[in-house]
């Protein structure tokens, strides 16, 4: 079921729209995100909100999608098939870019809406856009995901799906240590991540598929 847009969220959106339009972002109400399309996918600013006393608790996430990664990885994850065109390769709370665990705003009135819009817009320009630019290539994403595959990746919430995207990135970037990366993620799924058997089976199937995958 799609989440409806609260009055508070809509107020923040209205206050943000003009600034983000200058950067090429358009509001997609169905997905509660401002999105900027690219030839390889898209980048986005996501606004999440939940009801609170006389208002909403709001938080911003920044994310990006690389079509080449998602077209290979997503079908093997537990994601809903209908969500595949909108799945993201990397998404993280904006607060993580400021070395904070989270940043949730209590938005009640028009003054709060304007303050939230100013904060989210400023953070996107200061940290979000450089973050998107930094990870806009397969090589950069591969380094992020696969530099230490045996360790958790702080910027990613779903560590199991990180394993799937990690081996896809390793294959797409022609890493000679592809099998080492597969073994590292296999150990992580079996060990610290406690992946259920059906998920582990999907990972093995993806690895087998990638061994014979041709990018021509």
C-alpha cells in the first residue's frame, strides 16, 4: 500500500521544489522522492515521514541507481518484482554523510516546514550532490562495496542485499579476484548475517549466473 503524503510533507516539498528543480530534480509523489534521471539510472532525495503528535517526523535519504547493477542483482533479491525499475544501488540517510546515525525532524507548522526544507536543501547541496557524484561510476561503487567485503558497510542498511550487489559490481568491473569476493560474501551470509536458506540459494544462483555472464 502506498503511503499518502501528509500536509507537513507536502509543505516541505513545496518549499524545496524550486531549489531542487535548479539541480534537475523533479518530485515523484508516488515514491516520496525528488529524482534526477541520468543515462545510467537516477539519483534521488527521499523524504520519509511518519505521524507524530500534531505533525510528522521527517527524515531525508539520498540515493542512486545504476541500471546495469540493478538489472542483474535485483531479480535475485527478495525485492518485490514491481519495484525493480525504482530499486536503488546505494541509499543512505543524509545524516550518515554528517557522521550521524540519524536526523529526524518534528515538523508541525509552516515555520517547521520551511526550516526542514532549508535544511534538506542545504544538506543536499553540501553533501548529497558530492556523494552522488562520488559514486556515479561502477568503479567507485565497486571500491565502496568490495574494498572490505568481510566487513559491514556503514552506508548500506540491507547488508544481505549488499552482498548481491557487491558480486555484480565485481563482475561488471572485471575484477580478477571475483571468486575471492564471492567467497567473502558467502562467509558473511552464512555467518554474521544469518541469511535464510532461500536467500543463500539465490546468492549462489546469482554467482553461478555471473560466472558465465557476457557484457557484450
